[in-house]
């Protein structure tokens, strides 16, 4: 359709598709699982239908699936776990929640937690986190790099956060606790700042997998925190949840450090991840 669409044009079109699809899902009572696959569906539509660069090897390679980025996997997993755990520790220290290690998933005993956490992270990484990150850090982020690496990391995170709003506003499935006027801005700040970490992982490794693992670790930690802490739901939302003061402040501080330290890598494009120009299908296409 539009084989010569610019990188920023492709980013904008992808985002419009993802937002329209998630809005339709939320408005028609669809599940969050269906909503979470809209980014990968939008990316595939862009690659195969709109710009058609998915009919070449380089088009699919631009998603960063072909590299593992193993060297930053420990960072990708441990940082989100530490951020969310810090929120839980502060909530417990302030007396607004109590540890409940005998409840789910603690019924298996603390000794088994590392295995269970690792299994949950792997499962999420190969399912919903992967379908989201193929869109956000696989497709969108490299195309925003035309604006500069720092702007791309921050903007991709903010766009990711805004994409959640139809589910937040049109259903009761997401962020049900707390004053929406407080919770929603804090949530957007959390996703934008966390997106800087995921973007940094993506650009430093030329792989989407570290970002997938970070996304997965964050989500698993949030669910585990809810299981292992007994506390007033609204207070927990303000202190330790995805819109909580502690995780948001920690992610913002980390994002600030990464943005200050980020420098474009030298190369023909000036950036670590180069997106091949869209072009018409070739005879050697996949």
C-alpha cells in the first residue's frame, strides 16, 4: 500500500491501529488478553499490508526477535522485581499491609518461590508480554529513533501507557482501586518511566527479548505482591501498586539516570537500531 512511508509515518499509523483496536475490544466487553494482543496485530498489519516491508527478511529483523540480548537478561529481570518489591516493603513498614506468606502463591513455601517466579516470568514472556513488546519496543521504538534516542525511549513508554486508557476507562478490569484523577496520571508516569528502561534494554542489545523479560518481570511482581501482602486496597494502590508512589518514584529516578547517560551509538544511522527503509516486495522475500 505505502511502501515508502517514513519511519515516523509508520510509527503513527501503527499506533493509530493499536489504539483503535484496543478501544473496540474495551468498548465491546472483550477480555484483557484480547486487548494485550492488539500491538502485535498492529505490527503485523503494518509489515504485511501497510508498508509491506514484512515481505523481506530485513523487515522482520527490525523487530529485534533474531537476537537474544543475553548479557542484559539479569538486569531486565532483577530491576523490575526490585522496584516492585521495594514498594511492598515500604507498604509493610508503614503498617498499611502485612506479609501473608501462607497465601497464594506462598502456599508452596518460600523455598520454592524462585522457581515459581522464574516459571511465571517465562510464561508471561512467551505470551502476553511478548505480544505487547513486539509492538512497543519491537516495532514502534526503532521507528521513533528518528526523533533521537532519548525522546524515542520516553515517547514509546508514554504511548504505551496511553494505549491502556480505553481498558482503564471503559472497563473495571484494570486499576479499579483509588481515585482515577490520581491513579491514572501516576500510572501513565510509571509506564512512561518503565518504558525508558525497556527502551534502553532494546537499544543497547538490538534485541526485543530483554524488554519482553522486563515487562514480564514487572507484571509478575505486581501479581505476587497482591498475593503476598494483605492490606487496604486503595492504600496499597497509592503506595505499592502500578500507580503507587514508591514504584513510580523509583522508575522515574532510574529513567532519569538512563536518559542522562544515554548517548547515540556511532554508525551510519547514528543510532544503535536501524530500521530498514520500507520498500516493495522482492523476489527473495520470505
